[in-house]
C-alpha cells in the first residue's frame, strides 16, 4: 500500500470567501504542506456572487475582476502563507459542476470543501455543494466542519 504522500499530489479546495471556505483552505494548506502537494483553489462564478460574508448578492459579470482579485488574494491567502504550490481557478457555472469538472481537469487526488458556503443555510445542508460533490466525485472528499460548531456529545 502506498503512503499518503505518494497518493495525494493534487488537492482541489472550494473557494467562496465564506468562513467555512476559509477553514477548508487552511486545512488543505496544512495537508498540502505536510505532503508536498499542490493545491488548486476553485471558485464558481454564477449569475450572482457575494463579495463579503453576509453581504448582498451582486451580479457577477460587472464584478469579475474584483472577485478574481479576492480569490487570488484574501480568499487564498492561507495557501500563500503556508508556502504551498497553488493556483486559483475561476470557472463559470454552478459550484457542484465546477468543482467536479476541475477535479477531473487537474486529475485531483482529493477534494476539500467547507461544510457550508456562502449560501449555507443549515436546512439546506443535505443538498449542499459539499454533499453533492461527495456523492459524485471520483476521488476522496474531505468536508471540513466549522470550528465554531458545538463539540459536546460529538466525536472529534
């Protein structure tokens, strides 16, 4: 059996500017550093996008440059700070299809996603991007829970 460093060379992480996405990026950066893996951070550009957590949804088209700047800067900063090889991709489409396509496009060995993104209502969790990607991806998927989730009575 191969060890993890031989198996995981490319990690795809979902990027949307949410706190859950940030935690997934930090987790992916730590793992990539320990395995000397490359991280491909991907953001799906839909019809609307949210530039700030909790901010209003705005039309994506007139804000593409601003979204790209945030994705390559603030949103992916943990990758830069960890000193890991990484790149940021922005693709048009719904988040599930975009992540699945990028997983195939880059030959990813692992996907890392936050448990909820900018549209993250707990009631919608079963239909969330992370759940759908986990069900359809051909590689392993890690779903990073929010750090502020209560841990009492749960295994860690």
